[in-house]
């Protein structure tokens, strides 16, 4: 019994640590990416005055989450420490063993509280320091005040009974905690956050793995579709596998239109950076910084974008902030060096050297005009081309698709992608022969035979067979999935 508190402390620490390294690893990364601790008096005064000393202390701990193993160990220690300090407080007050291990309850409750990334860690830090202070005060007060240990009279005298009580309550806490964890664990949240983390790290094979794991279950989510389509492009599969999973969101599966949504503001810049449209990527990141504050990802990206578009003095403002942090100062110094010399590590700027006279304003609601503009100004931008084609197909604009297909000549496709041929044949069936001839492409006989089979099954209303054979075709999307109806749009 004398070593019970150490055994439970160690068990809780190991259990929490393993959870934060495994099932809850996204929680550690998420908090680190949304907090930035700076070693400056200005940051101290600003944080303490606006958010309180507790937030300042919490941010200090969260900065060590930069290394996920350290972060997992630190958070596990704080939570296990809550148990130890509560148990010690019990012993000071009642001068007896905590046979029911009531001290486990606040520690376990705080751990379960951290399962959602929307929950602040302030309560964990606050509980730890409050218990530490209470232990210090009661340790001193206990020397002068005789606290009534009346509860000792109710404790069992036999050691076997005491051990049985301990084991019973520990088993109850374990079973209850495990049940709550399983019931409340948000698999979708983990998949989305891990996908976002991999996408921003440009690990596109991992993005593909996570998004397909989500889509394979028949679910639809804008963020998952957004990253899945991006991963398809980087795998060289966008024109071939765009309809492998139902594109029920239409064009919203390709990008985030600007809705002034605080959560969405974190994601919009990724696509524009990949496209090389850095002014628009900069706008998204700046808006995200307004919402989430000066966190490391936003400051790093804003510095990179400004360097890429040759605004080194603006970039220096963000670099100077990062230099005040513990773990991002090296990255800040590296960016500072890149500002003095040409670097291949900066984002690609598709519109470098393009002068808009008069000034051109981006369309923040519809990405179509931006993609068309990129195709005109940067004819080697394959991503802009494939996204433009996908945007026109998903929005039922078959005529615009056929007339924009001319851009494909700038790239080396071994043959016209299957999906493009399917859309082109829809266009051919709806216009006079001389009008179709202006497009400059022909549809293969194989595609025409496949369409006859598709049309036959559709006429017979054999939906199971139709979906099995043609569920990944543009024809099936246009007729049965498109959120814009089954009609081809002409304007």
C-alpha cells in the first residue's frame, strides 16, 4: 500500500503517453500549431493582460509540443501529476490511504477533456498549479492545525480487504474511462486533422491514404474531398480517377470559396500555394492569422509568400516575430538568409513578371476565372489546367470544357484522358458536326461503344449494373450525382 500512489502515477503516465503518441497524436500537433510562445516582454504583457497568466503558462508548455514525443510526455506528466497531487492532498487532510483512489477521477476527467482539440488545455495547467499550491499551503498549515482524521475509524483493518477495495475501484475507473473514450473518440476529427497535417507537410501519399480511408466508407466531407483531389493531382491521376468516389459536393470538393468562415480560413491557402497563385494564398493566410493569431504556420507562410513575390521588407516583419520563439528561430534565420539570395525552397510564383494594368481583382467566390487566368499567363502550369478542366466538368459546363481543352496541347499526355473523352462525347452529341470540328479533337470508337452500353443500361433502369460498370464515369456523375442537376450548362 505504501507504493500504491507511485504505481498508479506511473501507470497513468504510461497510458496517457501512449494515447498521445497513438490515437490522440493529432491533438498534440494541433495545439502546437495553434499556439506560439515568444520570449519577449511585449508578448508577456499582451498575453497576461488579454488572456491571463494561466494562458501564458499553458502556451509555455505547449511550445514543447513542437517535438511530439516531448509534448506527449509533458502532457501525460501534468495529468498524472494531477492524480499524485490530489492523492497527496487526501493524505494530508484525512491522514489515511485513499483506498477508493478518488484521486484518479480528476486526472481521468481532465484526460478525457483533452480528447477534443476544441477544448483548451488551460484547465489542465490550472488544475495542476492549483493542486500544487494547495499542497504547499496545507503542508505548512498541517504543522499548526490538528485536522480531524475521523475517517480512519472506518478503514478496514485487514490488508486483504484493503487490497480488494483498491483493485475494485481501479477496475471500475479503468472500465469507465475506456468506455467513455471509445464512445467519445472522434475518428472523423482525427482523419481530417491528420490529413490536413500531412497535406501541409506535402506528404501526398499519406494524404491519399487517409482521404481514401474516409471516402471508402461512403461519407462526404468538403475538407476530405479538397485534399483528396489535390492528392490525385500530385499522383498524376486527377484526369483519370476524379470520379472514383462520388463528387457529391460538385466544385466545392475542389476548393473553398471565401465565406468568412473562421475554420475554413486555415485551409484555403494550400491550394493557391500549390497553384502558384501566391497573392491569393497570402490573402487566405493573412485572414487566418487575424482569426487564430500569430502562430508559427501563418507567420512562416506569410514570410515565404512575401519573399517569393519579392517583398523582403514585409517578410522581415514576420521573420522577426518567429526569431523570438524557441523552436522556430532557426527556420526564421533560414528565411532571413533566403531573403538575401535566390532560393529554390521558396514557393513557386506562377504570376511572376505579370503586370496587371489596370489592376485585376481575384474572384474569391468562384475559382474558375482564377484557373483560366493562370492557364493564360502560365501556360506550363499543369495543375491549373487540370483543375480548370475538373472545375468545368464538376459544374456541368461541358461547352466551356470543350473550348478550354486547347490548353492540353501545352502538356505531354500520352492520349486524351478517359474522363475528358467522355465529356467531349457529350458535347459532340449536343452540337452540329461543324461546331464540334472547331474543338480539334476526336472521340475514340471505344468511348462511343462504351456510351452505347451506358445508354442501354440507363434506358433499362438497371441501376446496380450501371453503377458497377460506369459509376466512375463523367456520364454517371452528370446524370445521377451532380448537385447542379443533370443538364449541361451553357453559361
